[in-house]
C-alpha cells in the first residue's frame, strides 16, 4: 500500500485569543456559597488522577504572584474576632456554578489576589460591628432579571471588552469589572432613604444587602473611602502605564495593588462614626450573590413601587400603604415606599429589616 502524504493547509490561522469560557460545570451543582453558613457544606476533595487537576491558562496579564496559591505572609495574621483570616480571597472563578442563567456572558475569571501584607506594620482586621448594611441602586425595570439570575453583575461580565460603558473611566480597571455598593454605619442616621452617590435618586431602587457577605473568603472585594473615578482602590494612574488600551480585563492586575489590611481599614473608617461618607466605594469582583444577602428594597417614588409590585409573585401588604413583598426563591423580600429624604436606618428598623441596633443581617 502506498504512503499517503500529509495534507497541508495554507489558510490555517491561529485561534484568536481572548477571554476563555470556564470549564463545563459539574452535573451536580455545588452548594450556594454566598451565605457564610453554607461553607461547611463544601464537598471534601477526593483523590483524582493528576490529569484531573489541569486548569486552562487564563489569558491576559497575570497579577503579581500566583493567584492559585494563598498569600502565605497574609496568612500569618488571624483576627481574634474571627472576621478576617488574612488569606487571599476568591482564588477561583466567581461565576455561579451549575447555573446557565447567571447573566454572565463574559466571565472575568478568578479574582486577583490582594497585595502582600506589610508585616512590619500593624494589621487591621475587618470589623462589621459598626456596619448596618450595604446598598446598591438599581433601576426598577432591571430588578426582575437580577432576581432571576440570583446576582448583580459587573458591566464587563454583561458587555465584554467592546461594550458601550456609561463612562470612559469605567475602563480604568474598577468600574467595569466590579459591582459597586455603598456601606452604611449603624450610627449614620442621616443617610437618606434614596441613597447616596451613584445610583441614588427617586428613579432607582435601593437594594439592602447584608454586609456579612464581606466575610465570605470566596468573595473578592476592595474598599475605598474616596471616589476613585473608576480606578481600583490602591491603584493610581501611573500603575496603568503599559497596560492594554480600552481593555478593562487587561487591567485586572490592578486589583492586586491593595492589601487586605488597607481594604479593611478603608471599610472600617467608612462605617465608623455618625457622619455618612457619601463617596465610599465597595467594589465586588464580577458579581454580588443575592441569595442569603438580599434583605429588602427601598423605593422613593410611587412609580417604582408599582413596578416592583407588578413582578411575578409580588404582593401589596394589606392595610399598609407603600408596603409589599417581592418573591425571590423561597423568600418574600420586603419592599418599602418612603420619602427619599427620610433616614434610611429609621425606615429599615420600622420595617423590621434592621435590628434595633441598626444591623441588617
């Protein structure tokens, strides 16, 4: 038999690089990790062949250090309060496992590790004692999709590299890659019900979230007490030199500019005292899970209230004007219509969303 020559293909071109899709999720979904209480339900590892540990390479600039390994210098410190262990958070992809309806079209991959701790300085642990809640302003017409997806998504995960962002500053590394929330302190009684900062006006819904999500080691976040104009806390304009232009994910390495202690210090200062810090920024990598974290919604216009009451499973509370619930999974989330100038914490306490001490958990 004659030998058949190997064919050649002059038209071959290499596959374009870009954000890779995550590996196919397992057939049996893992437990929801958005609630800290579920951490004990994580399946124990089993012995597998070496080939099963293969992980595809993440394209784009790598953040400093190996994101697959915990920061061993940070692990040296552990809070006596049990709030912070100073380990690198979220070293695995934050895209929801076992669900195809998360709204994430362009996965961002693992959250980059935090900067190495400077152990020559005192380390600050996260303190949620003064934290009342986190707020996120969202248009009422987008609430239903967020509830269906079970999470709030970053602009990049929805729009991708070539998406049209609301401002050019979002491409600085933080704005596009993060979901923003504002932190409210338990003594900040003058924080208005309509919110503060971006996403705070009568046309928005204030989602009220438990700050306990910040304790989840699988949830990557950064904190700032100033307006960074789309930059990641800890990064500067100079740090962006040489990075790809108009490529938000190409700036993921900037998330490794803030140490855990600096993040905790910024957050603690934000919720401390009676004076609200309107420009405080909490940046959550790629998403904010709502299961176990969404505790209520506040609206300051009748039109927004009516929109929410039109959602499937929503009910107006009989005999109470401006009160109702929206169905989310197996829970009824309280919805309150109030004057936008009214204090937020007073509103949450009266509705039973916040405890007498102002904490939402």
